[in-house]
C-alpha cells in the first residue's frame, strides 16, 4: 500500500520532467545549440589547440583541466573520508609508535581457518595479473590518442590490486608498499596537477595552460602523459587503499 | 507534445530510470538497496547528459584514422566521466558508513535502526 | 602585489593541495597535522585578502584557467559575493585551531583518523572557496561535491553510532540534491550549449527563448538542490542531527559555512535567470518567501524546546537561513543586500556559539542546558562570548545580527509585504526567548552538578578563537555599514537584467 502511494507520487513527479524533456532540442539534431556553440570549436580546432587526438581527453586535460583537478580531488576526498570513517585505534597503520596492542578481534580472525583458494583461480589470477597490468598501462599511456585515459586505466589497475589481494592475500599479506610511499602515491593525482599546472604558468601565463605553439607539442604531450600517469597511479592507489580499509574493518 | 516526447524517447528513458531509482530509494528498507537506488538515479542523469551530446549519424570524437564528421560532442563525455568519478567516491563513503553502522548496530534495515535510536 | 593574477588560483589550490599533503607530513607525528593545516589556511587567507582588496578597488575580475578565452575554458570569477571566502578562511582557521585539543580529547575519535580529519577539513574549506569563485556551472558542481563529500565524512568522524547514522541521512539527502544540481546543469548545457555562467546568461536570452519549460525545470531542480544544502523548511530534516552530533569545531564549520553554500549557489543561479530575463521569477520568489518565513518561525520554535545546547543552535541555523532566503525572495535591493551580508555575519555568530558550546562540552562533558547550569561562574570568558553571540543572533542593535535583519525587514516593507516583516520580528522574539533561557541557566540557576563550578576556563587554543569571534560580532555590529555598502553593487547587478 505504501509502495503504491510512493509509485503514484513518482508518476506525478515525472510529469513536469516529461513536459520539460519534450521541449529539449530534438535528439541527435545537428543544429542543436550544444553542437553549434562550444563543441563546434573543439571539434574543428581541438586537435591542434589541445594536443590530443582523443577530444574527450583534450577536453578533460586541457580545456576543462580544472574540472579534472577537482575530480581527482574528489577521489582523494573519498579516500580521506573512507579512512576517517573506517580507521580504528588498533587499525591498519603500523608505523604509529603509540599503537595500542592488537584488539582481540584480530586474534579471533587468525584462529579461524583461512578459506582455501581453488588452485584454478590461483593459477588464472597469477597468469592474468601481468596482462591486466600491461593493459592498464596501455590505457593510461595511450589515453590521449585512443579511447581511454588515466581514470579508466587507474580503475583497471586498482581492480588488479583488489583481485590479487582477494586471491593471494587471504588475510595474511597486507599492504606491501611502505606507508610513506603509499601516501605519496595516494596523493599523486592532485599533486601532479598542481605541478604540471604551475608549469603552465611558465608557458602560457595562466594556471593549467598547455603551450599552444607547434614547436612545443612534445612538451605538451609529455605534460599530458605525466598527468595521465598521475591520475592512473593515484586512482589505483586510492581504490586499493579504500578496499583494504573496508576489508580490514 | 506527445510527438515531441516520442522523438525525445531517449530523454524519456532517462526520466523513467530516474523515477525508478527514486522509487527504490524511498520504498526500500535496506540501506544498501537505498543506495543502489541512488546509483540508478545517477546513471539516469549520466545517460541523459551523454544523450544530449549525440548527433545524428555521428562518430566518436577521436580524430584518428578514418574518423568522419559529424562527431558527437566531446564535452558531455568529459562531464560524465567526472560525474562517474564523483558517484564512485560517494559510493565508497556510503559503503564505509554502512559497514560501520552494521558493525555497531548489527543491522542495516532502516526501520530497525530507527527503533534503535 | 594586489594585481598579481595568480592569487585566484592559489586561493583554491593551497587548501586542496594542503589537504593532500596533510597525511604525508603527519606520517611521523600526527600532532603536526593541525599546524600544517593552519599554515595552509594562512597562505589561503593572504591570497583571499589580496583578492578582496582587488575586488573592492576595481570590481569583479576573472582568471581564465589554461589561458582559454571564456567560454571555451573554465573561468574563475571573483565578485563581491565571492568575498564570502574571507569568512571561510577566518572561521575555518579558527575551527582548526580549536580542533587541536578537541580531537585529542574526543575519546571515540580514533587517533589514526586525525590526519584525515584535518585533510577533510581543508578539502571542505577549499571546496567552499572554489565554489564561491568559480564562474562555470559544471565546475560549481565539482566543488559542491568536494565540500559535500568531506562534510558527510566529518559528521561521522567521531565514530559514535548516532553520528554515523546522522551522516548517512545527510549523505542520502545531499547526494540527491547534488544529483538534481547535476541534472539541471545538464539541461542548461543542453539548451544553451555552454557552461560558462556569463555566456549561459546571454545565450539563455537568445537561444533558449523557445525552450522555456526546460529552463523552468532547471531552475526548479537547482532551487530544490540548493535548498537541501541550505536546509530550508521541508528539506531541513538532515540538519539538526548532523550539526548537533558532529564534533563542535565541525559543527561550527558546517553550520556557519557549509549551509551557506546553498545560498551562494542560489545567488549564482538567480543571477543567471535575472540576467537573461526569460522567466518571470515572481512565483519562485513567493515560494522562497513562504519557505523562508516558515523556516524562521519553525526553526526558532523548535529551538526553544531543546535542552541540548548544540541541538538548539542547529535549529537556530535553520531559522537564520530562513532570514537569508526570505531576503532573496523579497528580491528588493535592500533585502538582497541584507541577506548576502547575513551570510557573512551569521557565519561569525554561529561559529562563536558552536565553538563556545564546544568549549563547555570539552571542559565538563555535559551538553544540556540543565546539566550546564552555573557554568557562567566557572568559565566566565567563554560564557560572555556565548552571550555576545546569542545577543547577535537575536539581532539586538549594537551587534552583528542587527543591521542585516533590519535591511531584510526594510526590504519586506519596501516590497509591500509587511506580513513577512512581522514574521521576521516574530521569529526574533522566539529567538529572544531561548537566549533568555540560556543566560538564565548559565548565570542564575543553581547548578545540578557541583563539579561544573570547579572546571577551568577553556584552554588557550579554544579561548582565543572564541574571544576573537565574539569581538568580531561586536565590531561587525558597529562597522556594519561597511559590508553592506561593499556588497551593494553585486546585489544591484544581480537583480538587473543583462545590459539594463
């Protein structure tokens, strides 16, 4: 009964939405303002101006690079948020000198017999992991030419870590990275944006500018690749850390 | 009006998806299901934004070999990529909270939690 | 120095990159974290100061990121409304200073979380600064997400069960509102093909003249989205729990600053709609007026019946946001000026109140008015600061709250809506009652717990910020005309149609 009421309420809620979308420019219309205004310039001059054959990457890193800076900051916020919510005093941080003794909960877990991992899964994951890693590297490094980019590659890389932790780790193998390095990697994406952006001040006079001159197109490409690597590695490090924190809890 | 709706059926699909998500968010009791409803709503909005960038008979905006005009607008893709990342981040935080709530209360059913308060 | 353009980038980048570095620098010793955060906020404040001096001299200016001429890239735009970043820097820094002792004392807050606590705080402040100075609709959404996401986590950071549930409620409502904002940005982009605010304004007038329904929907969805962030009457339900349960320095930031983001967002969006002139905003303004009036009365009414001091302050936030929204809804010059300045003043006042309340909780461990009876004798300075804050929030003349409320009331009579003027005065009366209750409990009633009389005055890192804020409440009351005249050109510009 309650659900029916909610459903009928939503139908009423949908009516203004439907009226509004009916008046939007027709689907696929080449004369819609969205295609004739800013996009038009991006498509005509984007490759020369922004320096990426994949225009989406051009928009992400160059025209709207500041959005992407905000975006990587959002990922970092997710990390800080998840850790601020999940970490406990006996938690996963090993370097703290005033670490209290391990809580009894951990002792229980070690007594529990570890779930055996099927040898098939173990073999397949071990076999595939390097290929997943190579694929991730390709997606990250080739993102400005073909579909892909730092975020996509970072997600693949992060997924690889997660799969490895689930299958090989099974509770015993914890973060292999030393904590200081892990923290630098987690901040890699925003920090690379800050550094490359500051470089842009030298080239164009404004933050996050990429040199537009043709003679400097190698520099421009290098800057983009550094950004992509930063995004990819930083994203992967953060995904893996959030996963570890959730699993440890 | 109806004709315009029919022509914009892709937008209508987003609206329907949005409402389905909202329904799940309101009607379901389990916190994870509630959040899945929110994820469906997010997907609806992303689909909507990508759809407005479509051009009839267009090609992906990647200027490699054999790329042919017209191209879909690249901006919505960039926006949605940002949007997805934001959604992922929100999901990570929400799941962290749900984990904590479950550990402390032993349940993630909204009505049982309300009774506990 | 003032003319140096890059202050604009630094004012956003400093807190955000500082947040990223906080966990790294506090790797060895987590006690470094607050001081590093404070240093970051100092840099930010210097940049903010230069920006505000520049806007006072030459009016609004912009910074094209990546050297792209707007609307092709993202543009940062600094106008008089953006000067609200000054109060973000001030209240943010002071809240960080107060957190130094507070986080160490809070038992439930696990110690490894502390670096991330400060990182989130910086992210929250940086997100707000970015939100206030960006000139791009989608960038607005991105910063909105940074600050909301960190806000949800900060509510839950104390690790209490109730806090986590409050944070989840806040997260669900906040995520829906962000989604509505994103949806509207998509619609606006669909009908204009642009995301730059100035460009959208001109293009809405020309391109979108035949697509008014989507424009109406976008306006409605943006209004609802920002109303959730600002906690206006029907969508305020997340606020009392979240603001009352969060650690007190966080409450000061959330209540003083984060809810104002909704208001600034409305100011930005309505500027677009007023400028393009494609819609008649009378209906919207009526709705805002009514919701504002209901929020004022309801917030103040519920505040009276609260015994928990922080819950009381949280309800009074709803009431005060009601004043600001009513000022927007009246849409006269005076009321918009009053509302915009109240954004600034209320942040000072509410930060004073929450930090003072936090100092009481820190020293005594009690949080209800009944338990805190007699505290005025034990912690005289903090109590005086709290009283000054309370006087300000009622709006008694020599304090900060008076002039802006007076302007909003004048606006109500000017707009020929005297009824709302009376609603405003009525709300102030309610607020006056709970002020009396508070002072009565602190100074005149017999204490229930004898140990309350023996507690010491708050430690210096708390007392300093509280006294500074209380002093500012008085100073802003005396110099109240300065912000009012400062904000006036922005208000005039907002209400005028483009080119008119």
